[in-house]
C-alpha cells in the first residue's frame, strides 16, 4: 500500500470538504438536508460561519465548522476527525435550534452526500448482514456503470440485520479506492447513483421533523478510508485501523468462553469444577438469558422456554437462591471472568416494567405489527423500552448498574431481540418523523458510555439476535462474542460450512468477532475449526457426563495457538462458497509476531483431493517453519515459494487442515 499517496488523498478530500462548508457560493457539501423546502447547498452560503481546529488523542486533529441561519436560528455543526497514521476522515453533523420558535420543516437529512470521481468499470464491494442463516455475511461485487443505481438498508431498525453498512468502492483498474462506512446503530439507508462518478447519499433512512427551541439532533457517523495498491491490502488496513483507534483495549486479546445450561447455582459450580479438572478452563464464564424472574409467577421460569419474558430485572430464586454473585465469585476463584446477559430494550407483557411503568414503553396495536417475521407473536406481547425518555433511561441505568455492582459481574452482555423500527415510527407525528429513533440511539450509546465510566475496565459484549447490530458506533464500545445465532447446539456438522462462510465474509471487516460450537459430533474437529475466531465459545451437552476430554483439550489447545493470529491480517485463499462441492480456505498473518495460520476445508461433496494456494503478506526471502496440526509434520519453506504456491492435500471429504507457520526473526511494525 502506498501510504504517502493514501494520506494525500484523505487530506485532499478533507480540505475540499472544509472549503465547501466555508464557501459563500452554492456548493454540494458532505452533509445535506432541506429546510422549509430549500436545499442546504442553496442556503448555507448565506449563513454565519465559525470554525476551529484543535489536537486530540493519539495525534488526531479535530476540525469543526459551524454555520448558523440568521433567519431561523438553525445551526449546523460538523465535527471532523483526521488521523495522523491512517488515511481516514470521519465526521458527525449536528443540527440545533438556537431560536425561540420551531424551525421550518427539516427533511432528507443525509450525513454523507458526496460524489466519488471515477471512470465507469470499477466495482462496489458490499456484504449481507446477519440473518441467522448460512448466507449471513455473504460478499457481493457490483460493477459500477453510468446506469448504476443501488439502494441499501437493514430490516427493522437494527443496523446489520440483513444489510451491512460497510462498503469498499474500487476504482477502475483495481489500484485505488475508498472504504465508506455508515455508523448508526439503527435504520440507516444508502442510495448510490451515477452523477459524473458515483454519488452516495447516506444517513438515517427517514427524517422529516421540526426542531423545538433549544433542541438538537445528530446524524450517523460517516467514515472514509482512502487506499492505493490492492483491495486485500485495503481491508487489512481497515482491520488495523479498527484495532489501533477504535476497538476497546481488551479486543487485542483472544477470549475463550463457556456457557453452561441450566442456570442453577449448584450445577453451575459443578460445571466449573468439571471443566477445570479436565484442563479445559475458559477465560470467561457465561450466564446467558434466563437467570431472572420471567414466568407467570413471581419466581417462575422454565429454562430455555420462558427466557424471552424479560422486563423483571431480579434474579430468579428458583435457580439462584443466593443471586448471581456466588457463581461469579466461584468462577473468579478458578481464574475466570463472569459475564451476564441483559436485554433492556425489549419488555414482555406482564413483566414488572409493563405493570409499573407502561408510560416508558411503546406498544404496537393490531395493524401496526410486522407480519413477515417468524417472531410475529413477540410484537403482540412485546414492548419497546424508551431509552430516549430521560426518566426511563435513568431508571434502567441505575438498575443495571446496581446488578453489575452487587452481583460482581465482569462483562456486560446486551442483547436486542426485536426490531425497533415499527415502534419508533408509530410514535412520531408527521412533523417529527425520525425523532424517536434518534433519541433512542442517543440513549443507547449514552447508556453504554455511562456504564463504562462507572465500571472502568468492564467489558461489553454486543448482541442483537446474533450479529444484527455491529455498526462502528457499537463496535467502538464493545465486541461481538456471538457474530450470529447460526450455530448448532448439537454440534451438527451441516452448520459448519455456513460458519466458514461467516468467517470468510466478516473477517474482512471485523478483526474481533466471536462464535461458539457444541463439541458433540462425528466431525468434531471439522466443526470446531469452522467456528474458530478471536473470541471462541465451547460447550458440551452436559459436562458432568462422560465426554471425550482428550479431544476437547486438543481442540482448545489448537484454538489457543491460532487465536492471536485472528487479530492480524486476513487473506482469503479461495472464493467465498458454502456449497457442498467446494473448498474454503484462508490465512491469518501476524507480521508483528512473525507467525500465522492457514485453514482449509474440503466440503462433504467436493471431488477435489488437493488444492494449491498463494499465501499473502510473507517476506519473500525469509525462511518459515511450518507445522501441520493433524499430522505433526514440520518443514521449512521460503516466503516467496509459499506466495507462489502452497499445496494442501485432503484425500477424504469432510476434512480440514490447520497449518501454523512462524518466522520469529521477521518481526516488523508495518502499517
């Protein structure tokens, strides 16, 4: 990657954006909207101007431009961040009413409105979000012509539900491009069409509102990363930028977790003893959904059937007579951290919150509920907790904080198992469309920020029916320990190929991701390796019963050896395919450690017994030591040879290979 040219590209784009915002002539700005039926490009040149720049953390520079309408009092503030070591520009815009009366109608607020100059014939690379299927994170490549027009949006208000707000625009010839990311943990939308290049207009999907006196709103975060060289290198630069400037500090260390059912104090402690005794001790002990009162009676909850009845945030004495703390304390005494599941945004009919504070909840009536989902019944009995209501937000913050503190919880896991969009839209008046969503997003991010402030060093796991809310604002505060609910609780190998596809797709964008596998299948090794990633959950049907602990120790040892590599550079070695007749293979490389790992899978109907791959990122003249985890075979090869052709044989279908390599003397600090 040509770092100098890339930095020039990002600074040139920022300079132009700032110049346009300062301009006294009609311009197209990086942010757009209409006010009282007139476009911002027409209006802004007549507005008062103020601007500033100041240094920030890690050498960043913050630029601010403020334009204020002398007639209506509407203020536009755009806050840019420039990075010293990556060709990245990001910004968030705010609109504030500084007057004593309502603003005219504001419509079509877009946080990104820009034309990316290019010749026809380039490609837009994008991906599906999570859908709890083998198709989750499936990549796509669309050729960009003069007739191109594309639209993207998630389903139902969760940012990565079916769509993915991360794009890579590759210019014709494949030697340069720009990564474009929309940061909004709710209902974003992007419209792309040809206008002397590819014009991209993106932001919150629906905005049509007036602002009351003193009221302020924000747009989604927009991020651009400019690249030159090759697209694989651009994706690895993105991964490195996330690790260096975005992900929480704990995302630099792999985590192994274990979730054991049922939620019974005696059985939980017995399971901790069992795993410890057999040498499969995890880093994280996981208490998932169902630990609270959630049934028809004050203490009723049938495990795995009534867990969805949330809204009474008290521990269930039927299973935990002494609360959560004894289990957490016991796990910590055995060298583990303790994680507990919460779902504050969804409330079930008849719960404590529903009975005592219905004014904090939004309910859908017949005719307002979505019918296309297999969880349609949840919209009959479910309500949305209003994180945009200051009183409600304060109550939820204090309740969660109290449980975290009194029960000694190390990791906070927040799930979100209902589409909120329908609830937001029924609340909004015709001249306030989009406001409920904005306030909820502000409350969601502020809740996490305040919990992190009160609990320094606490770790947050983001979840939304799997991986349906992994926008960049969310991943800056958390990590996804469960990238999708597409997993087999019986270790069924039919799910393994789909999870290989998840790794292939998601690894281009998120260096830290988690998944879990149940170790109980005829193809245990193949299945477990299909789920390997930087955060890994393991389980067995019942740890107190007879199990193949020798096999489990081998799998955990393999994962622990491979796990640091998953935080390095990612090189797909085959096309993405979950078809039964295909191979899937990839490489993770840690240039700073001088080591890496290659994984290859021959699917159950593949007729091919061998394949040759071209490895990436190696030092051509360096000699690498390789080791096959299955056979124990060791050999040496030059990096240049491995990048030209690395041969793997698998005579049997349903086979996998895990091959480690190292070159300790090649440690580097490449960016």
